[in-house]
């Protein structure tokens, strides 16, 4: 279902992005990879670019072809570089790229945002998420963080809360909706990639180990890539604004605890 499709994959130099790009290529797609770092064994078309600034996003967009079928927004930071870079890459840069590329996506194309179980708190923190996703364009993120009194340690979960809320808003945003472009999210639990070590440092071993224990093992990039690519495919043509948990059952377990069933 991906044969002949052109798919943009960000975060292609490592982990989930690398696996998604490889699998998409195996399934017959033409892959354009984006990352701030060079991939070690890059075979697909690659654009070295930085999603953390408006200028970086514009530079990436200038190098893209005029027609694409899907964007897999996989690139992300763990939060260990502070709230400004984390919100910039994980949300505002991702959104700016998606909005800039939207006119080049074919009708019925797809955007997949790799969020996280870490964004689970979007409902509990709804007013903050509404305010921060309501800011148009690529803002001065340092000023946003100062205005909303945001702390470095909340950068990662907050970035994913914003991404989950925006995924639902974007599904009904005229820029995408008028041309039938679907916008969905995939939320992994802990996945064995380089970022997991950073999560251990940011969140603590106890939190990460508890999540892994709930579902028996950590995920691998190979567990996540097929979920991302399914949402890219026409097989997902009636799925829009949804969040697909790819976490071995972690969200179900947390729901049971939080909601008491
Ligand atoms: N691994 C996990 O446990 C886990 C769990 C939930 C969600 N996620 C999400 O999955 C996505 C992929 O993470 P991963 O596990 O593959 O981690 P990873 O660290 O292996 O890969 C992240 C990639 O993003 C790239 N990147 C970072 N900043 C960038 C920038 N400014 N511009 C362009 N590219 C940039 C990095 O260079 C890297 O190649 C992230 O959004 C992450 O939040 C991961």
C-alpha cells in the first residue's frame, strides 16, 4: 500500500525514524529523510536540517519536492536539553514543517505524529495545552516558556501533550481537512533506542522500569514503524485525528489505574 508513495520521515538518523524509513523503502516507498545528524548508513534521499528553528524548517522545506504523499514526524528530543529546544523540535518545529508541507501533500495524504505515552496528561492539563497550541506559527519559544512559567523538567511531557491535542485540532484544520489530509498520532511506550537512556536520566529509572514491567518488555523500533506506516497508507483512509497507542498495553494499564476499573 506504500508502493510508489513519497514519504518524508524526520528523525531518520536513529531509532524509530531510521526503522520507519527502512521499512517504508522495503515496502516500495520513496523515502526522503530529514535529521540534524547524518544517518550512519543512509541510502534514501537525505536532507540535513534542524527542526528547532523557523529558519531551519524553511531550509528543509526549500529542499523538498513539490509533491509528497505523507509526512512521518518522528524526530524528537528527550527534554534533557531544556524546555525551549524540546518544545521547539517536538511541537512547534514539527507543526511548522507540517503546515509548510501541507500544500505539497496530495489530496488524501497523511501526517503521522510520533507522540508518546508521556503526553497522557493532555486532558488533565487541557487549558495549558489549548493556550500553547493556540499560538500560531513558530513563536519565540523562550518567550512562550517565560510567559507561561514553564519548567525544563516538564518540557518532554508537555511537548507530547501539545502534539496530541494538535493532532485532533489539525484533523479539522482547513489547511489539512479541505484536501482530505489525515492527521494522526502514534504513541509509543518505552522503546529501546538511544533516547531511552536520556529518559532514564530525565524521568528516573524507577518510572521507566515501572512502565516496562507493566507490559513485560520495552518496545523496539520494529514494533513502532509498522504502526506509523499503516497510518500513512490508504488502509487508514477513514482514520483521522486518532492516537494509536503502540505500547504493548501500557496506556490500557494506566487507564485502569487512573480511572479505577
Ligand atoms: N524511545 C522511546 O522510548 C520513545 C517513547 C515514546 C516516544 N518516543 C518518540 O519517538 C520519536 C523518535 O525517538 P527515538 O526513540 O527514535 O529517539 P532517537 O534519539 O533514537 O532519535 C531521534 C532523532 O531525532 C533527531 N533530531 C533531534 N533533534 C532534531 C532537530 N532539531 N532536527 C532534526 N532532527 C532532530 C535526532 O538526531 C535523532 O536522530 C521521538 O519523537 C520520541 O519522543 C520515543
